[in-house]
């Protein structure tokens, strides 16, 4: 069954990553972008999509998984490449608390106690807070470039669209998912 909320959410997420990569490449600068947030997204997608090697759902699903893993790694590469002008002390959010908190939540809230399920749950919890270093960086700078704002808006829209997706799945599939979207 076609779920337009999920498709729109995925499209918004895809657009957010394309905006980010385009912005970095066009400006040849990593100014205003949190490397820590992007590294967290690499961890999110790698831990979430380990089933890429064991479970085939659809071509769409497989291509999206590959895109999200590859594009997040590429974004980190670009940020490292153009980070020479960035003050290292600007991106100072303590991500170890996010990593630890997501691990604790994954151990407490999961579908089964298997490695793949625990890592999948971990990725959901980590994704829910992965944007915090980016927001902290913007707050500490007191300014943001337009493309950075567009990136954050598209990323927020992706998360917001998964809320009606959650309701849609409940009413059409009778499935109440208690883990984060």
C-alpha cells in the first residue's frame, strides 16, 4: 500500500541531504555546518541499514538505504575537505552524551534483543537527537546562512512528515509502533 506521508518524508530527507551537499560544494566551505551532526548521521544510517545485506524489501527501499549511507559519508568527506577555515572550538557539543543516551534507550526499548534489532533501535534514538550539535552550533554563532536554514527546514519537515505516517500506519495497518519514528 502506498504511504504518501512516508514517501513525502523520504523525499524531504533526500532533499535536505542534497541541499547540504550542494551548499558545501558550491561554497567550497563547511562554514556553519556541524561535522559532529554529520558523523552522527553516518552512525545512524550504518547502524540502521545493516539489514541491507540480509533482507530485501523493495528496490526503492534498497536504493534509499544505499543513498543515505553513501551521501552521509560523502557529506562528512566534504566537511573534512573544506573544514580548514572552521574554528574547531565552534562545534563543541558533547556528543558522547547523545551516543550513550541512545545506547541506553536502545537497550531499554527494542523489539528483540538481537544485535540487528538493538542497532536498529539505537539508530532511531540517535537520529532523534543527531541534529542537536547543528542547532547548538547555529545558536552559538548567532547567525545562519540561508542554505543551512533550508537544510535544517527540509530535515525538520522529514521528521514532521513521519508523524502523520505513524498515524497512517496505525489506521491502515493496525500497527502501533512505540519506538521513535
